[in-house]
């Protein structure tokens, strides 16, 4: 009798093992949430899903928004344990995949057995696999990593680390004032400025001088590029190109301008002076490293210049600025382009 029971149990176990997901938990729906997230009063833009009444976050998004605070932590992976690791107090190294913005649609979510280890200790946390990534219950991460999670209908979700972090605009103004020098004349008289490490323009040798300015009175941050060519020769075409973008402390859209002037000499010796001027505004949330051209909202020329070419040139300049500001100023100091609203760059 015992042998028959064992045989029946074995057959049943083998049959169930051949049925995919026989013991898998049933998938639930993870819905996008309209809840805002602020960290020490600064609004951030992670991808968040709501399951039941709880919010679930990717751990790398949390590491990015807490970077530079007293609650910062690094994220790694333990191959032996096949688990995510977190080390409080260590700075987080950005990968470029963080803070990609709000989720656009509901997704199926599967309960995950993946664990997280904090300082080598396994942490019990509710985890769901959503679209290939692990999402952790926010309050579980807060309890494990020592940050406070709060919610109100007016403020949404907010984290308090016990310290006030400067806004990205305040940080940039302080950085430029500390590392730069004051302009004593011209359009930027009284403002502080630093050079940006950007060389090359459209793959040519016509290098632009790129600078970033801070107005100590208004907090306005301005990016500027200016370049000259003055080739010698009978048919030389000396020219000047300039572009600027204002990063208002009030946030985007940001306003900018582009201008170019060229002195042309024909084979008959006739000299003509051609100019082009355009203005534009950038919605930082829709500007990406793949943006091929800006859309001018005004454009004037008195020659053969082409608006499409000017819009493409402007996009290249802005993309070079974003890379230089990100890599040279923001990233080493725990900020990201997302802090400026560029969530997809």
C-alpha cells in the first residue's frame, strides 16, 4: 500500500513539474501612478508602479535620487548569491538607465523571489518583476536603507533624509561662482562664467568657445557658444556663429537663440553680408541624444542661408552642451540631467 501511495505521489509530482507555472503565483496588474516623488523638497522623475495601495520602485532609481545625500547607497550584484547588493554610505555610480520617467501603461507583475542584501544581510522585501526589471516596495527599501517615506494627498510621496539639498540650479550657480570668474563687460557683465570642455562643431575644425554663465541675482544659468572663421584668400568667407540657451530656475521649457553672419566675396569682387537669426524653445522631457534638429519659432535671413541647416546645427550644439554639463559638472557631484528635466537624454 505504501509503495502504491509513493508511486502515485511521484507520478503526480512529475506531471505537475511538466506543467509550466504550475506553482507560479498568479500575475497581478501594476498600474502607473500619478503620485509625485520629492526628495528633501526636490521633485524627481523615477518610474513607479502601484500594486494594491503600495508604490514599487527600481532600486537604481532610488540610488540615483538619494545620491549625494547622507542616505546615499551604492548598488551591485553578488554573482554567488545571484542577488542585488546595496552598501549604505557609498556613492552610486550612474549607468544612464535611471530616472526614465513615469510609466506609460499598466503591466503584468509577477511576484519575485529575488533578494536584496544590505551590508551583506538579506533583507525581506516585497519584490515584483515588471517588464524584465525588479521593483521593490518603497517602504521596505526605506526601512532597510534608513530613509523616511511619507505620503500626503497634496505632496504625494516624499523622502526625507534629514538634510536640505540644493536644487540643481542653486548647485550650478554656486559651482560656476566658485570655479569661474566674473565677466567685466559685454552682455554677461556681472555674471560668473566657466569654460565647458566641448571641442569641434559638426565634425569640422571650426571649434566653438563654449561657456556656462550664472547670474548671481536671478539664478539664471546660460549656456553659450561662439565661433569665428577668418580664412585668407581671394574668395574667403569670414563668419561668426553663436548660440545660447537659458536654463531658468523655474524649469522648462528653456528658451534659446541661434545666429550666424557671413561676409561673402564673389569672383567679381562684390561683397555681401548675410545674416540669419532664429529663436527656439526646448521641452527638456522630449529632448534626447537622438534629436536631429530643433524647431525654431522664429527665423529671419537676408541671404541664401537655410533654416533647416540652422535647426540641425543648433541641436548639435545643445547636445554637446548637455554631455559636457552632465559629465563634467553634474555627475561628479551627484546630480543628473534629469534634475534639469532632461529625463530622456
